[in-house]
C-alpha cells in the first residue's frame, strides 16, 4: 500500500461516520454530484484504516458476472477467475462500487446478502456461498440526480446502506482544497471558487451538472502549469459544462469578469 496518505480535506463528520461504519461493517452509500470528493474520500479512508480498496466504476453494462467472476479458457483447460467483488470478500478489502445505480439490476441482487447480517456472497456459477472476511466492507456511490436524466436507486436498496451526503464544500474549505491540491496561490484559488459559486447559482441555465471541485482543480492545475488564467478556466470549467454555444459564451463572459 502507498505510504503517503492521499490528500483529503474533511468537510463534515464523514471521517467519523466512515470509521464507525467500518468498525461495525455497515455498508456505506456516498450520495452526491460528481467531482465532490467521494472517490478521494474512499482512498483516504482506506489508507487510514490500512485496508486495500478495490474500485469498480459501474456503467450500464456492468453485470454481476463482472463483479463475481467467470470461467476463462486457459490452454486446454477452463479455469475459474474470481471477480473483484469475490476477491474483496475473500481478502477483506473495501469494495467501492462507484455510480452503483448505473450497473445492471443483477448487481444489486448480487450484493443483497452482503449488505445484511449474513455478510455472504453467493457465487452462482460455482454453486457456493462465500462468507465475507471480517475486514470486508461495501461502499457505493450514487448521484441522486436532482435534475432529470440520472438513474434512480430503489428505496429498498438505499435502505440497506448508511448514507452520507457529499456536496460542494463551503468557499473557504474549497479554496483550501484547490490550493493544497495544486499548489496554486490562495488568491487565485479563491477566484476560481467564486466563479464556481456563481455558476452553481445560475440554475436558470439548466446545466445537467454544475461546476464541481474537480473542474476547479483542473483549472488550477493548468494555471499552475503556465496556461493563461482565462484560457484555463475556459477549457477546464466552461467547455466541460455545456455544448450550447450561447451558454458557453455567457459563461465565458462571466468568467472573464471574475478572473
Ligand atoms: P467524485 O468521486 O465525487 O466524483 P473525486 O473524489 O474524484 O470526486 O474528486 C475530484 C477531485 O476533487 C479530486 O481528485 C480532488 O482533487 C478534489 N477534491 C474534491 N473534494 C476534495 C476534498 N474534500 N479533499 C481533497 N480533494 C478534494
């Protein structure tokens, strides 16, 4: 495992909540828009609890077979290969199912018995049940989609998790994150945060996702590397947010005024 802890700035009581969920092996759901530090938090907590983390980025083709395992042909033989979930269950790792709602429904079915007192995984292709190692923990993330177009997570599934909400941090915290993460001057980090705050308040633009901390970190990284400030904001913040030329122009004008 990497010696140095990943940089993570605690925003609320999430570190404490994770530690208690980990101690009691309760599954944890991280809710919140993209780029709000969920993945970084999991890496940080894995380091803190000295546990390996296995991350699966779920997408619409992710099936239970991808997670549990499959037979593969090796030479003249067929051999069984554990999937990442089975490996984590056996080894006592943290499995992080990023964007779990994107996965196929059979993934949700497969994790059911791991999310309650049974803490076991049924490997249907082998016809066996694997009991989870004492250090195994299930963590998932989910974008609640306060706007249309996001997949939902069924209430019966949600109720199997302890849930933590992630959102954009308060301006001072976000400024610290952008500056610590990239080494950029605090004054420039603050301007970037001001831009993001402004864009986040422009609900009338109807953006599917708004300016996240990740976008600010990207802009700061480009500025730190020597790209002009305005151009950095344009390519790292404005362009990723919209393809509508009028919105892009409006946001560009706004950013030029602010940096
Ligand atoms: P998510 O998983 O929610 O989509 P990430 O964890 O990938 O978001 O965060 C995106 C980037 O934002 C990180 O790589 C990091 O640079 C930065 N970031 C966001 N929140 C924090 C935080 N609280 N502490 C440190 N870095 C953060």
